[in-house]
C-alpha cells in the first residue's frame, strides 16, 4: 500500500493533535504497522469524542431506552416511536456549538440541516424544528453579534427548506461567554412499515453517493467539536461547514421519492466526519466490509486528496446501499432533482475499509478498531459539593413585590424572545397549532390529515444542574414531561443533547455522571425513555467550562387536538388554581439570582412520584374538558407563571396567599410538580373536588380580572408595565445588531 500525498495545508501533526500517545499505540498494535496519513485521519475523526462517545458511552448505558411505544432507540440516526394508525414519530436533538461560536450564521444553519438529515434518512418527512440556545452575558461584547447570527442562520435555513421552527428556549448566562450552545431538534413523521436504517448487511451491493458535491469545507469539523477553545479559536473558520437549504429541500424530496421505489437497502447521512463516518458506521453496524473508489466522488474543487474527501463535512450529502440492479432508479430520481449521484463502491465480506484513489490503495483498515473497538474511558469523577437549602426567613422580603415581579418578568431569563422566534416561519406546512395568539407550554403540530397532534418541547435548567447535577438532571426530564402534560399530551419519549466541559477534569466528569444518573432516574420513574441523543463535551475556553447543560427534547401525543390546553385565553371572573404543594423553595432560583444577586443554595427537590401523580391528575382534567387554560410553574415561581398567563390573555390577576410560607417565597419559590389552572367557577369547584378525592394538593390562589397583577391586595403592578418589561428587553438589547453583524 502506498502513502497518499499530503493535503494542502495539512500535515501529520494535525491528525496527531486529535489522537493521544496511548491511542496511537493502540492503533499501531491493531494494525501491526504505522498508519498512513489517510488512515490516521480516519482514526482521528472516528475516535474523536464527537463520533466515538469515548468518555460517555459507559454512562449513557444507564438510560432506559425501551418502552411499549419505542420502535427504534439509540443507535440509529434518530429515535422512532409509535403514535398509532401505523404511524411513527422520528426525532433527534444534536449540538452545533463550536461551529456556531466560530461562525454563527453558518454554524447554526448547518446544525439545522444536519438534524433534518438525521430524520429524513429514516424515511420520515420532517414536520417540525426546535432549538435550545444558550448565550453569554447580555453585556458581553460578542453576545449581540452571536445572537443575531445564530437566529438568522436558523431562520435562513429552516425557512428556506420549508420546515416550521415551532419552539425552543433561549437563555443568557455569563458561563457561556466563551462557548455558546446551539442545540437543534427535528421531528418527522413516517409509516411504521416504511422505516429505513443505516446498517449495511448484504455483501456485493452497490454504494451510492447522492446530493451535493464534496468540497474542502468542514475538514476536521468532528475533531474541532471535540476540543476546547483557546486563543486563536476563531481562526478555525475553515472547519465550519457551509449549508445550502435549497439543495437540502431537493435532497429531502429525492430521498423520500426513492424510498418509495423499493431501491434502498440502507441509508446514512454524511454528517460529522462526512464520508468516513457514514461508510464506517454503515459497514460496521451491519457486519460487512466496504470498498470505495474516491475517483468517482463528485467534487466541486480541483485536486482534492483522499484525505480531504474522506474528512470533508460538506453539507447535503447522503450515502446509500442500493439493491443490485436498481442503480438506474436512483440515477433517474436524483437527476430529476438536479442532484449528483454516483456509484462509488460496494459492500464486501472482508470486514475492512478499503479506499482507492488514482489507481492506488490509499487505505486498508479493519473496521472493528475504527468503530466498535474505539476507546471507551471510565474517566475519574467526583460529585459536586452539596449546597445547603436557602431559608427564606433569613432573606429580607422586598418592600414592593409588584416591582420585584416586574424585574423578574423583564429579566434576561424570563423576557420574551419574540425578537428571535419572529424570524422563524412557524406555520409553513399549515399544521402548527400553537401561535403567539395561542401560546402553550409545548409546541403542538397536527399529524397531517388526522385529528391527533404531536406535542414537542425542549427543557433544561443549567443553574439547577450546577447546584446539584443529580437533582438538575431529574428536573430537566421532569420539566419536559410536565410541559407535555400541561398541553394535554401523553409523554412518550425524549432525546437529549448533553453539553459539558472537559471530561478529563474530574469535577466536570462528576457533573456529567450526576446529570445522567438524575435523568435516568426520572426517565425510569416517568416511563419516559431516551430514544436518541448527542453528547457535546469540551465546551470551554481557556479552561473555563460552561454550566452543565443536559438539554432535553421531548415528544408526546395528543389523541384529539381539539382537547388540549394553552396558557392564554383567561377571562374575567375565572378562578386560578394551583395544583401541587408550595413550600417556597428559593435555592438556585431566579429570584435569588436577579433580586439577591447570587446563585446560592440547593435547587428545589424533584419528587418523581409526586411529579407523576400531579401530572397525571392535570392531564385527566384537561381530557375531561374542565381545564383548558394550564401553565407549568417553573422559572420565577407561581407569580411569574401567573404574570405570563395574564400577559398572554390581556387580563389581570389577583393572587392571594394564606399560610406559614413567607409571601415573597410563596410567590417566587420554584417548587416542582406544580401547575396553574384558570377555570370557570363550576369547573374550578369540580377540579378541587376531584383533587381532594385523589389526594392531590390543590387550592384556589387567585381570581382573574382587572388590569393589574396584585399580591394579597398589598402589592400591585399594572399589566401594561409587566407587558412592556417582558416584551421590550430583547428588542432593546438587539437594537442595531443586524447592522453590527453585517459590518
């Protein structure tokens, strides 16, 4: 076997940067020789954290991954769950953090493109996009530029490809100053008996490359995503991929058309590590070998080397194993859509990856060491130091709780993010049910042609995870479950995007393990399995890690979309009920952060048995028709939840509290497993009666009416003030941001 020529600007040190000395010794042992540059590049990307999960696989096995509705769990391109009527929902969440920090527009845009391909490669038509975004301190000099670029990239790609972006979350925290998070989620629909998988199991089948041509963009993108930032990180712009949503739209239609032609044996998106990961994963998971002739790879640049073609992360490309004799069908379909299509190899019985270029064999590797036998580490870790609970009696109550509420509802954590989501087309495809006029705790998308709907949410509270990773992990799952419940959906399953710092630091690995174990506990107790996901590590700059951020994306089913709940539409005279017990827990709360100026204290505890009982009760009340206006109580506590309902409804609320809990703690404490319900008098009475019968804590906490939000008639703030505070913060922050980005 001959050595390949070095690629322009690439030498062996670049590939070696991403393989440790110990790992290189393993490569030498497995091969019995030194690898050439192409082979070393393949090992470096496939053994990167991004592709191999070498620091996390041991702990990801703790997740429950099966359930009565689970069709495919982790291991495929996306998770698949049964929604009845021979239909399935296909969904996944992934990170595009490092590329979005380096080049926010293209980084976020290609994050959207990549997650869409994970869904339609399974045979599903994408019907919804979500995102979970974390930016640095609003006053940081780069924050506005990053927000502007990321929002424009998400909107630019999603809007053009014609899939609605229906919801998500956006947080600001100084912990993300040097490393923002851009997590993208996609959901699709398919027939259960028409699912496509990636494993190539047959020998002698043709390998087809389809989609866009290969360029030099994104080379070593997977390894860049597996390294922390430092001085000069912005010089990594060449490793950021460049997307084309119009090509993606054609690729979606071409793939779905070919899938109806009985021509595809297996199919894989060319995502991280491009042609390398797709070919290795397809062959390795199916137990076959694969041979590729790189001379046939469609290329948009001249004199590309084997190294560049294998490691390029050019977008809008797929790899297919085609049934013999059906190549002409694929050629017809992809030429119709004006996309490249080329037969570039075949499957073999060798269990090896063999690459040829310009008549020479430039790579000949056994597949097992690249894939299944990739390193798996049990990193040293220790739990975070336990924080003491915050005793509200030690805090001085604010003199004016109305102004305190106004400060919280207009804070970066709680202010409206309309400036961002108004850039997204939320209603393309005409099946999005929720809107700014009909807000809800989860996005609702009708299953086309039916009366059922999917409910979708993304959730995580990083400050809880920093305070107590185990409880924070539990809470991330519990809040996602609660948000689906609050719209009347049966929660089905979750996907996740686990964002952490450097796993080689025991304290960071301790955060990871704690969050995973907390999530696993919640998933088990709530019958809410993990069916797909992504791990993003090394999210730090100059040794400073991001807050632990295990983002959860969740999907539920609403059997009848006409029987659902939102949190707008309250009317004068309705009664406001609180389901769940309020103890006034203020540890790690927004009240403590924004009013007291610190993030101290233990987060609120999550009693999973109580969470399930209270949630099942609320869902039952929604299904009964008594509860049509429901809001989960989370950030900012009961008063902030009531304020959000009031703003959405355009009517005031009079809150009243009696008891031992301090009024301000009752108003702003973030106790879990709670919901606010606004109902007419007779329905409210029936709900309270049903709660008493079921031994569920529930009580009337207010009346709807007027143009103020009042607390015990002693503290008041006008609804117009609350609305201005809530809606004006983000536009003020982003004033002239587009001009700055263009400059």
